[in-house]
C-alpha cells in the first residue's frame, strides 16, 4: 500500500502557528483507517513552538531558502530559517525511510504550500511559489499535493502507481 506524508494540521492536530486545527476530510479519515498516512509538521519538527508567530518567505520561494539565498522571518523580524530547514530535512528523511512518493500538504503555508505562498510582507498577498518543505520534498522526488488537490492524489493512488 502506498503511504502518504500528510501535514499534521490537515489531520486535526493543533500544530498550526495559531494553535488552531482543521477538521479532517472524509478522504483523510478513510486513508487514516487504512493506515496509509504519515502525519508530519515540519515547523514543529524543526523546533518551533505551538503557538508561534506567523512566518513568511520573502518572495514566497522555498527553493531559494534551501539554496541559502533568502531567509524565513516571523512577523516580528525573527529569523526562523534554521527551524524551517531542519523541518524540511526531517520530512525528506522520513519520506526516504518510508519509501514515500506522495505528500499532501497544507496550501499556502511557508513550509508546505506547493502552488502559492504568502509574499513575505505579511499583507495577505499570495505569490506563485512553494514553501520550504514542499520544495525540499519536490527536489527529493516526492510529488506534492495540497488539500484542494486531494482527489487528484486519490485518483493516482487508486491506479496503484
């Protein structure tokens, strides 16, 4: 059975920056009952607390953070790049150890966003780009989806790829 790395917040765990939680979708409940899911929060794994100050990537480009070109800062200006890099590295390590080829991550997150992230100015502006963990997983060969793309991922898994 194909396992999927999933953002812990999408599984109802209170790991969001504000300590909040999301309700689990019916699809995730089914996959959880099948033992398919590996829950993971890269920000917590990287050493950040819950709750924590909001963080964004300038320009919304996680790959540039991985390359050492730009930092990740909180709304207060604190550099949290190290925690984001540690979380991304741990996600890649877990994916490699478990043979994970697919991840379902939280859209627009500075760690997990796979299509868009916030632009780093804390003004609610989205830009095309990906979070630090999403970029690291993609570079490691893991296909990354967000919660709006869960049915697309389900179709792939149903094909027994």
